[in-house]
């Protein structure tokens, strides 16, 4: 089992500098994301140009709606809020990098994202 020192965890908005780490985490997590999220299917057969477009779209989201959890420089998970067609339509999307599941990171990321979202709103 991977040992994660929680003192080194950072929850922050992803930036353009995170592109390669985001891509690496996404590709490593295809098998675990494919069953539950469109990210698994998107990352499976995507060209580098399309990858850049997907990432650029994430960068356009307002602060508080698109964040990741990092351990030092390694991206361990991603959380995003998307708004639906009404006041009741909010979707929370999150995934944990393959190999880092069952460490409580998903719950930590979702809880932190919810707090950031509430403060942003």
C-alpha cells in the first residue's frame, strides 16, 4: 500500500503548468475511471490536440469549480462542479488516480471541494 503523508497534501485549482501531470494521471486512471466516468472513455483514445482542448475547457471554469489534490508534485485526484439546466442541477465529478484508491483521498477531496464551492458561491 502507498503511504501518503497528509501533511504534504495540497488541494488547489489546477493550472496550465499541470497539463502533463493531469494527462499522466488521466492516462494511468483509464481503467478505474472507464466504468464510472466519461473521463475514462475520453482519455482512452484522445489525440494530444483534443487533450489540450479538454484541459483548456477545464481552465475556463471559474475558481472554486475545478480543483485537484496533490501530494508534493503528484496529482492524486480531481474534483469538478458542473451546473445543470436549473437551480437544482449541479453535478459533482471526482476521481482518484489509479493506485491511490482506498486511502480516503476521494472523501477528503470531495469534502474540501464542497467547502471551497460553498465559499465561492
